[in-house]
């Protein structure tokens, strides 16, 4: 099967008429699909749900949503054939955004389940400490620890979280942290792969700002480094 049929694309030509990014939201039965799609549309994207890797044809970015159990989500994503697609996009430097458990499955592993993660982000996702209420549910403060266009205008803002596990706060890939019994990674990036532990689609204006920042980065990418519209 050709690379194009598997969701790969030719580099964008300069001067495309429509500068609105097209985002493919991976539909692998993992929860907050429609709300993520609507939030991306409100932030300025053409957003569509896809159920197969070949459906990524024509997209400028991939979004990996997720709600539920780490192991179940990553197994469903693999069964649906999305793992090779995400690996190719990350290797090519094309934009990927993970949300909540969709963030966690991009890591190497999680204490929640022995199933390996995708390994597109470094490190382990760990359970929040028992000394605080788990799951962590509600609004919490974002603290930006590394400059990144994704978090422009949101340092000190409140975002909405629903989770029992989270990535550790250390490492060069951590862009912003939050705190619930322990500091944890709330926004991360490794190359073109970015992710949020909070739900931007539930985080009001600041969540919309994060999605708009992501879309701005997609639209402004160098033509030779991204897929074509």
C-alpha cells in the first residue's frame, strides 16, 4: 500500500489558498471525540473524525483524544492501526496533539497498565499520590516552566483536569506543570508531538487559547516540513 494511503503526504506548496488548518481527530472509541472536534472548530480548524489511518489524507495535524484506562485506550488505538501513522508523523516532524489519556498513551509506559505506550514522549506516567483525592477532578493552575508557543498567554491560568495518573514534572519535554499532591507535567512537547494532561475543550477561554496556539503553529510551519493541504 502506498504511503499516501497510509496517511503520509507530500510537502505543502507555497501559497495555498486556504490557510485554515485541517485537523484529523483519531476516533478509536476513547471518549471525548465530539467535544474535542467542536473545540478545535471553535479555535479555527477544519476538524474531522477519522477511524482509519488512510483517512488522515488531507490533514495538516493529528489530535489524539482520550478518556478512560491507559491500557484499554492504547490497545484500541493499536487495534485500529493508528500507531504506525503516529510514528510516521512524529518522525516527519508533522504536528500531533494528545489530550488527557491521549497524552498519556504517547509516553513510554504507565503505572496503570503493563501495556507499553507509543514512546513518542519520554518517560513514565505515574499514579497521583494517595495523600490527595484521586481522581484529580476540577480546575487547577498552569505554571509555565519552558517557553513554547503552545502555552503563550496561559501562564497562571486555570485549566480543567480529570485524571488519576500523570507524567512526571521533570525533563526537557515538560512545558508547563500543575500540582495535586505532587508537581506533574500538564503540557509537554517533544519535537512536533505536544500534549496536555488537562482538557482544553473543557477549559473555557484559556483552553481555547491553547488550541488556537496549536493551530497557529500548524498554519505557520515551514512548507517543506509538513503535509500538504
